[in-house]
C-alpha cells in the first residue's frame, strides 16, 4: 500500500481519536461533588426512612445499570418517590421488587384517566411558584445580554420577540417554567395525553425487559413517540408535531422535574403528569444503558444526528427543536430565522445562568486562559446541541444524518481566550462571546438564505 493511500486512513483515525478524547475530557474533569449522582446520594442520605436510604440503593446497583450513574440513581429515586406518594408500598431494592413496582406504575397510568385544562390550571402551578430571591436581585442582568444578542439578531427581531412571548421570558421572574402554555397543552389535550401515556407504558415495559434479560432498547425516544402516534391514526406530519410538543414539554425541566415543586405538580396531574415524570427519568436511564452497551444515544433522533459523545443534557436539544418548530410552523418565520432565533435563545440560556445564581460558572469561562478549558468546552457543547435541535425542528429528514462530532470539533477549535479582566458586566458578556464563539458552527446547520 502506498503512502498516499494510507493518508486518508490516518486522517480518519486521528479524527476519531480527537473526538473521543474530547468527549472523554468533558466527562473526566467533572468533580465528584458536582455530578448529579453525588447530589442524588445526598438526597438519599436525607431521606427520613432509612430503609430507602443510600445503603438500600447500593445493594441494588448491579441489577439496574451496567455501572453507577446519575441516570441510574434518578431512576431508582423516581420509582421510590412514586411508590411512596401513591402508597404502593414497594421498595426498589431488589430485582423482583423493582419489576413489580414498574408493573404497578404501568397499571396506575391509564388513558381513561386524563386531565382537562381546568384540572391543570386548578393546581395553581403557574401562579404560586417563584424564582429565587437571588434571581430577583439580579434580574436586570439578562437585559444586558440583549445588547449582545441584538448584535447577532439584526435580521429577525420580530421572531425573537415572538419567541420571548411564547417562552414567557418577559415574565420569567414570576414563572417557574418556560413555555407554560405548552406544558398545559401536553397535560390537558386528549391526543397528547393518550400518546404520552401509551408511549411511557411501552418504555416501562422495555425497562422491565432490560432488568430481566438485559435487552437494550433498539430505537430512540423520538421514534418511540412518533410510532405510537401513528399507530393511533395520526399522520406522519401530525405525529412529528405531537412528538416535538411532548419532548418540548420534557425539555422545560428535563430530569429536573424530579426536584421540588415540579415533581409535586406532576404527581397531582393524574396519569399524564405521572407519565411525564416517568418519561423524564427513563430518557436518562436508557441513555446510560444504550451508550454503555452500544455507544449510541436513546435521547436523540438517530436518523438525524450521529455522535460518539454521551451528552448528559438532551433537554437542550429538544428545547431547540421545539423552539424552531413552533417559530416556523406557528409563527410562520423562515427556517433560517427560526433556527437562528432558537440558537440565540440557547446561547442566552447559558448567560441566563449567570443571572440565576451560577456566577462561578460564568466567571470560570470569562477568566479561562484557554479555549480547551473544561467549562468553555461544556458551554460550547450545550450551544451546539441546542443548534442541532433547532435544525431538527425545522427540517428533521431533509438533510440526512448530521455528524455532530465534526460540528463539535469546529466549535472546539473556535474562540479566543484572553487574559484581560473587566469589572464591567457588558464587557464580560462580550468576552464570553469571544471565548465561547457560539456562532462558529452555524454555517454547518443553517440553510442557505
């Protein structure tokens, strides 16, 4: 074999190694105290019932997951929570008990027990919940992000305003959830409830299959939901719409629906609420299982996206997908504008965390000495996944499968880290933009003008 024939092979091998090393670095540089798994263990230690404490879950660790992970612990916590709140009196501390509990939960959710809009509104979720006082003190800071975003948004200010209204960002200081009308729709519309409940019953059955025989789910969550929707007589277009709205509702909190008032609300929202709570934890659980065994993700649509990275925040992808979908199909903006606005909203979310009590994360990025800094790379990964989701929401099948690793590699090579320090918030926002370079990959996703 000549040297010139070997060159393409060497390029392929070096690229594969570089991408896998990037993903490995992201995973390995998160300290134990910061990972959700260890936060979950703190929760388990604080449980009043010692039988459901940390030791009980440790005994069961090898039955439910190939290795200890946050997705696994959240899965067990959710089952335990539902058992406790619904008085099922079954503890998930052995294989037989966990399978029995899953069967009981599946029986508990029924398409015959659905909500209407009054049922949801009477729970008062959208009026009684408040963000933290820390946010109230800093709520003017996101307005400074507007100075940054408008610079990149000259071609579509009307679309951005439409997004702000739909996401309820204009009143975010008084609302716990983004897209409250979407959440109401998914939990009160009969079609959405029937598809959601039926899909979750299938997922519960698949989790039992894995526990009993290690059978790995072959599809992804988008395919599961659209298949259920079409089996109920919906067209391909309508099934796609219903799937994006259900996954958009999931993306509002992701696996964090388990936390605080979010779980209390869903537990009182009849079968559809319980189903959304189960969906939020099963997506993460199947992600861990499928990636461990097959190096594939359950949470992302496999016909659209190819990646070797295990991405822990699939809600960012689905929020981007729902946002661009609704802008194009409901508000009638162009595909390009819809993707761009969704991408900018995802970028804004990264900066919004600065105003919501995560100053340390923002400052670590601003003060980074290199674009290889783990916090800089995490921010890039989040923004890229949001953009990929935006592309899926607009044209999920038109462009074939996108290689997320190539797009991520482009993003990781972009940006400039500076040693300069500023005391001015506006200048720090601009510096964040120069370091993260959130728009560097867009030409690989955006359709032509």
